[in-house]
C-alpha cells in the first residue's frame, strides 16, 4: 500500500487480478480519516487498500502507475482538491469508479453533484472524525458501495441477484441483456393513459437522471416523482441541478403540497415521499416511517402510495441502483395495471434495482439509458389523455 505517512508499496503482484480483491485508493487530507476508513475496508477480505494519500496531486501520480478499482475521493484538500483531480483521474483510467466522500453541508452537496456530473460514480456522506470511528451505518454503506462499484467492472457482476423471477405471464416475450445473455421476461404495457411518472434510482442515479430528464419534455403535462437514495441537503441540490439542466421546474417535495402537472418532485433526504388522495386532489406527504431496504427515502413506499392514488394510470422508470428497492412497489404498480420500464444492465452502474424488476417479469421494456426518454415520450404520445 502506498501511504503518504510511510511511503511504502505493498502487494504489487495482485495488480489487475480479475478475481482478486477490489483495489481501493483513499484520498483524504486527514490521516485519521484515512486510517479509520482503511481499517473498515481491510476488515473485508475481498477489499484491499492499495494506496492512502492526502491530496489529489498524489492520487493522480499514484493512479498513473498502480491499478485501482475504486477511489474514495475527498472534496476539500490542499495542493489539489477532489473536483480538480477528478477529470485527471478519469483521463488516466476512464473505467475507475470514483466514490465522492464529503461532509453534509450545502456547499459540499453542491460540489458533490458537480462531481457526479463530471464523471464520479457515486457519493457517500462523510461523518465527523468522532462519528466515523463508531458509525456502524457509515461502515455498512461504505463497504456496500465499494463492493458494488468494484465488482461492477468484473464479468457477470452486474446481474441482479434479488428475489427469484416471477412466473412469466402468458403474453411475455423475451429480450437478451447485453452483458449476461440472460433472457428478460417482458409483459405488455398497461392499457391506461399515464397521469404520473414515478422514477426510482440509487447508485449512479444522478448521472442517469440528468440524461433521462433532458429528453423528457414538460409538454407531457404530467407530474414526475423521483426517489433517489440521497441524504438531506443532497436532495435539495439535486432538485436545483435538475432545474438548471432541464426544461422542468424541480422541487424538493414539501408535506401537504398539491401535486401539479409539469413539475418534478424530489423526495427529501430522510423522508419517504408518499401521495394521498384528498377530495379531487393528489397531496404529497412526507413520512419519517421506518427505513425500507436500509433507505429513507425509499422507492417502495412511494410506489405503493402512487398505485393507491393513481392505479393503472402510472408509468414507472427504474434506473441504475444498488439493491432491490422498488421491486415490491413495482409489483403493486403492475397489479394495479400500471407500466414499468427499466434501464438495462449494460448501461447501469449497478444493475440491482432495475435488474430486480426486469428479472422479476415486471417490465414492458428494458432499455439502454439513451433510449428510455424517447420510449417514454412515445408511450405517452400514443396514449390519448
């Protein structure tokens, strides 16, 4: 392991091993934080910390000579900060997965979103030095993300391994996925017009959301609900970035507000976003209910409430994400007569969430990211409102 405190190199023989441990470089100006994160990761025999450095300049030099699968990158550092180092790192190795680690401030959330737009793969909110040493949630999330990102580059690693696929319905057809050749069972889309578009996403989601929403025009005249696994402040900035990058007005949802066509509502970090019917109107509700799939906000409660409020007049898009959140809610949507579209494995950072609904026989289409917006626009255009 290369370390700025010791200047020592270890394990050169494992570089690039396809089946070897996931190789991680930690980039943070705090030696205490680097040490704590190193111990957390090294406790997993499938992970090896091969470098620990204190600024972006050293990280760039290290990556130019050593093979790394995942980089945990701090934002604010001396000599060269994370945002400056990011494009240089990706130029050296476009396939390396960069996990942004930043503290929960509005400033850092904004910079983290900019980093994701610039090519970082995912993010993790970094607790204080005192919290990080005893933070079981941080340890769990860190290991889950590093494993998922590290394995996503390896053959066959992207395939969803969630609940067993449902028995195909009578009118199912099959399409092969690009990466695995597995057959994905498809069902016919719902027959009712869509009055709402609900989107679920997690790992790799912000980049996918930006690309998808650029292609969806407010002329569809329906609201869009988004649950992206993110902490507080990050979701505020996500809504602001969506507004700047698309033709939509995107807002962080507020409890009690009326759902309006032509707007995007983002579930706030720390709350499930739900819809309830009140007279002739649909109202947003924010819930501090128990996390589902280790997440709050979670996709499943959003979809259950949407199915109850809109029934078969629902179109769901499931984008890249780790885990299986959204699988149970999507089944409720389908049972109500709604339609599910999922991102394919080849273009997903992690084919967990979309893979679970796809292999569960819940989708009418499983498509590359670039094809989802045109498909959604076409579906909405050919269904008279």
